[in-house]
C-alpha cells in the first residue's frame, strides 16, 4: 500500500472516530435551541430566527406543477413547514411560533422532504417544539 493510500485511509478512520459524518445532514441544515440562544437575537418568532440565521432556507429552488394538475404550467416550488411531524402549511406559519419554544429546526431539500414526509414538490422546514 502506498504512503498516499495509507494517509487517505488514516484520514477516513480518523474522521469516523471523531463522529464527523462523511455523508448526511450539513450543520447549516439544522438550527438548535442552543444556537438560537447563543445568537442572542432580539427576535420573537421562528420566522425571524430563520430569516436572520438561515435565510437560504426561504429560497425556493426548481420548478413544480400544482398538485393534481399534470398539465398546469410550472411554478416555483415553495417551502412547507412541518410542526412536530404534522403539516402546518407554508413558511408564514413560522411567524406564529415563539422562538423560545423551538427545540430544533431542520431544512430539507425537495428530494429529502419527499423522502421524509411523502410525495411533495416542496422543500421543507421541520420544527420540533420544546416539551
């Protein structure tokens, strides 16, 4: 085995040993209560938190057709909100959630949302509230 192969193998094992995922959710796809508290934002809603800490979550990507309308013109996809595993609507719903009640928020791309929540053409923000 060459020195280069040994070095690469050592890197892979070191990465696995410290628990850094080689594949999966990126840190920027998750917002925790601790991060929200550390940011010390003068915000009152989950919407404000996302707007200030993860504004790209609101950016819609790709095109989609309206559900049930295969011949409808393509439209920009939107972002759905899932609150404690229930479909709560679209991003404006985040304005009704007090920031201090959020345990965690996670952003899903369109493909990830479809895989996690079922058939959809929308990206998603999943919100888990503190108990």
